[in-house]
């Protein structure tokens, strides 16, 4: 009877040791799974960051290109405006120099003066 009791205690002790070892193995597996999950999240986050950085670079390049185009367009419009202002000034001076009684002045004032921008020569033409 005592030998059975002793064997029973040994089995119980071995069972407790195996249960403790199993619990430890489960904890290690959980930690490993958690580390693997965190690693996967880190990889995905790194990929997202790289994608966003690339998109940011692309948008920055587009903005710089559009800014350059806009600046050139503003400069071109400024040059055209200056030409138009000069042409208007010249036209006013030309009309002011005409003799007041001449038919040419009254005809010029009555007629429509048309301006055309000749972009190839960068000049304004009057009709």
C-alpha cells in the first residue's frame, strides 16, 4: 500500500512537473506568436511609410513642376501686359498728335481699332 502511495506521489509529482513545463512552453509559444505578429506589423508599417514617402516625393515633384509652369505663365502674361500697355500708350499719343480738325482724327476716333497679338514676333498689331 505504501509502495502504491509512493508511486502515486511520483506520478503526481511528474504530472505537476509536466504541467509546469507545458505551461512554460505555452507562454514561450505565445511570446513567439506575439513577436511574430509585432514583426509583421512592423514590416507592414515600414512598407506603408515607404509608400507614403514615395507618394510625397512624387507630389513634391508635381508641385515644383506646376509652380515652375505657373511662374513662366505669369511672366509671359506680364510681358504681354507690358506690350499692351506700351501699345495703348503709343496709340493714345498717336491720336493726340493728330490735328483736331482733320478728318483722319475724327475717322480714327469713330472707327474701331483692333489689336492683335503676334506671338511669333511678340508684337501687337493694329488694324
